[in-house]
């Protein structure tokens, strides 16, 4: 303990560090209060190392060097963007932690070219009067889905909450027990419904719900039947559920609303990518649902948003709900969503230009050729690495198309000297950071989600990960 105190006394003061030439060299990069805070953190970090006996030496110069090293790392982290580019080699197409859908190039161009100064948001050019900020989005959604009216909010949970708050506050909403989902961040449908003021009425069982279950549950307090598409799980085996058209018939026969929460949402049939058929927004409208909600950033491939489609009188009531202002979207989201939806006016254009759809269209042969190129390059530059190409699968992610995998080819990298967990950590510390999967003590790289222009950067990161200091 006494030795620790002697070592700790060798730690330089903040004042002396501020006069150090190396510290002075970075002082111009960041404001002084931030520099002082980073110095305090660096000194605190080295102090913790000393107390753990992990510093290696009590010499003042060694301690000073350790502090400056931590300071340099802090300055780098402080001055570079946190929300920055990464390479997604996980094969998870909609990776929640990595920003979900990759925005189309047209969306990025529109933001850069049109929003650099003042921009048209909610003013009518003919009258000069205030207009609806999502008017253009509503028009596009009407064109693409056949819905009578539409609006957009900041995510699908908000869309569902706003719909229930508007049409069912203080009244009952019927939901099958098998559809009482929990979405990311532990948000559960029953809790969302409770906060909206709607009263949940559960019918059926987890695996089987029949038309008669809904019929028996309808009372004079019933506002709506709610169907929730189980976007992030599947129930298989001895199951039964009621189709949307039959639910619409039951609801309308009893003069209650039919609300369809499609979840991940889709504007086109995803079975063309090898997935099982998923409900699409046009299909929900055609089946007669009064209101339909969905995400804008999952199967549509746009920015985060929540789409609400339905009857014009109901959409107008939703717009007038005071909560609508709390969950409205900003001009960046509207511009990106407009550009994305414009692509879907021509399905061939959407398939070619929406990154999410383009990624899904990549075939196993193409992926295999890219995996072989990456494997050869890494093996050539890092002879000690054990690199092979193996069969594997990609996933949609973000609670979309669960249990449905796409075949792919993976680059599997192992090493007798570096365990897979440490190798994956080094890849994440690279610039740009690389995210991969780890399985059976091998790092797995899936080329499906490696975007155009990133292959050489990925190879460079793999080589650097092996050459990094232990």
C-alpha cells in the first residue's frame, strides 16, 4: 500500500500536464474545458492501473507516457464523429446497432442538394399558406398502396400508439394472445396499449385463435380489432389464425374498426428473394383494413419512420391528435423518405437502387466469388492465418422475416495465436470499424452486407488486426 502511494505521488498534476509540449500540441484541436476533462480522465485511468498493479513501472516518465497515450485516445474519440461509417460484415442486412437500412444514394443526394439552405417544408407554393409537412409523403403512399389517406410519424411504435390513442382511448381493442409481441428495447404491446388509453382484450391462445374468439369478445365497448404481424418471431406446428379479410368482415359486421399493424412493412412481395410470403401494405389496404401501420426503415429500406395508412376521416382525426406533433418527423427524414418512396414508383428501379433490396438479390455464386477473393488476399498477406470459405446464411435482422435465412458464402478466419474474440475486437477498433460474427473460435465475414467499394478496406482491416500489438 505504501508503495502504491509513492507511485501515485509520481503522477503529474493537471496544471503541469497543461504546460507539457505534447499536450499543448493538441490544445488547438479542442476547447480547453474539454482538454482539461480528458486530462483528468487520463490521469484517473492511469491511477486505476497503478492501484491494480498493472502499470508496469513507477517512473514519472512512464506514468506521463501512459497518461499521454490515454489522452491521445480520448482526443481521437472526442474529435471524430460518433455516428460514422462502419463496414458491416455480419450478414445481417438490417442491423439495428449499425443503422438498419442503408439509405439509397438518391436519398443522400437529395439531402445534400436540397437541404443545404432554407428548404420547402410546409408552405403551399400557390397560396403561400401553411400546409401539411408530410403532404408529399402522403401522396406517394397513396400512389404506392391504394390507401385513401396517409401520414407518417417517427417510428411504428409511435404510429400504433397514436392510432390507438385517437380511435380507442377508453374503449376496448381485441388482440389475439399469439400477437402480443415484445419489440426491441423491451417495449411490449400490452404496455403500449395501456399508455394509449385503450383497453386490451385478449382472445384465443398463444398458438390458436379462431373467428368465434373474436365474435364472442365484441361488446358495445369495443372500438377495434387489432391484428399484429409477428415480425420478430414465428409460431409453428399446431397453429391457427384468422386471415385479414375474415377479420375485416367480422369487424365491419359489428361496426368496429379493423387495424392492421404490419410491423416491418413491405411495398412489394418478398417471396421473390426466397422468403416466405409477407403481408404487404397494398394487400392490407385491398383487404379492407381501416387503418394500417408499418415501419418505413425496414423492408422499405428508408429512414426510420412509422407509416399510417387508412380512411381519410380517421387519418384526419389522427393528424389532429395533440400527440401527433410530439411524434412528427423532421425535414431530413421527410426528404430521405420521399426519395426512397419515389424509387418504388417503378419496381425495377427500386430493385436496382434501394440498397436493402439490392443486397437481398445477390446470389450465392456472386457471394462465393467475393468470399474467395477476400480469403485469398488475407491468406496471402497473413500466412499464419487459417482462412477458408464455408457455406453459411445471412439474416434480415431488426425483427424482420424471423427464422428465414438466405444462403451465403462466408470467409472463416482463425488463428493459433489470436483468439476469435480478440480478433473481432481488433476489427471493431479499426478505422473504419469492421463488425463480424464469431462462431466456434473463428471470425466469420459475410460478403452479402459488404458494400461496393468496401472489399479492399475489409481486407486491410483483417491484415491490420493480425499485425496489431498484443
